[in-house]
């Protein structure tokens, strides 16, 4: 046991500086036991210790969590901005719709006023032919104004009278028999006008359609219409 302890202690002799020139040896003891040193004298390995695998993984996890928090925050901001834009567009669209509706209805009020004036003019002289004609002219003027306003909005009347019946534009509510082959499936009367906006039917018409049926001659033979 004593030999192990002495192996960690180094002894050396150094000559002492004697002014009389007489050499004298001095013993110097160096303790190499690292566990006996102070903390300041710890081996260099403890100062430059590399991070362990666990610490590296911990750093990566913290970095990933930070990136995830940043992405979530950006997502929340994007959602908030998107909702704000959608709400603003809805408000702007609603205001524009109300403005357009108001302008449209104001023009119909003018048409209504003209119709009221025409009726009043006819009621003042109910037996007067001139008053009746004035009433008729006024109503025709109102109808013309109505059609012009609809046309400005892209709404047009579909001409149905004497046209070949097309179920896309009209509904046949009555059938008229005819012996004229050229009148077969042709509209002979319009009960309700049809209107469209572009290729879209706003209201189909209601019409009477002529149909040519087979007839028999004196010999009971069918005559093709």
C-alpha cells in the first residue's frame, strides 16, 4: 500500500544556490494524484467536455418546438387576415347590391308615377273618348319605359308569337287543331310573355300551340297533315 502512494509522489533533488559554492541538494515533492487537486487544477478534459447525445437531441427538440410555435402563430395570423378580408368583401358586396337595388327601384317609381298620372287622366273624363285615348297612350308609354329599363339590365323579352314552339322558352297550356301543315307546332297565342337574361330564362312564356292531326278522306284514308 505504501508503494502505490509513493508512486503518485515524485521526488527530485535540486542543488541549492550557496554563496560559499558549497552544493547542497533540496528535495521537491510533486503530488500527481488528480483527486487530491483543487477544482482549479482539474484535468483539461473536464473544461472542454463535448455535449452528450442526449443534450444534442434536447437542443433539436427545443428548436423544433420553437419552429412549430412560430408556424402556429403565422397560421393564426393568416386565418385572422382571411376572415377580415372575407367580412370586408361581404360588406362591400352587400353595400353595392343595396345601391344597385335602390337605383333600380327608383326608376320603377318613376314608371309607377307615370302610370298613376295616366289613370288619373282617364278617370277625370270616363266617357270622353279623348280621355280614354290619353289613358291608353299613357299606359303604352309606361310599358315602353318598363321594357327599356329591363333592357338596360340585360333582360329581354322573348318573341313567341307565330314562332315554332320551343319548350325551352315557353309552356304550352292550350292546343289548337289546324289543317294547315305550315302551322303545325307553331305558337298561335301568347298568354304570358317570356323574358331572359342572356341564355338564362327568367320566366318562361305561356302559349297556345297549333297541332295538325291526321284526317280521313271520303274513302276513310288517312291524310297526312
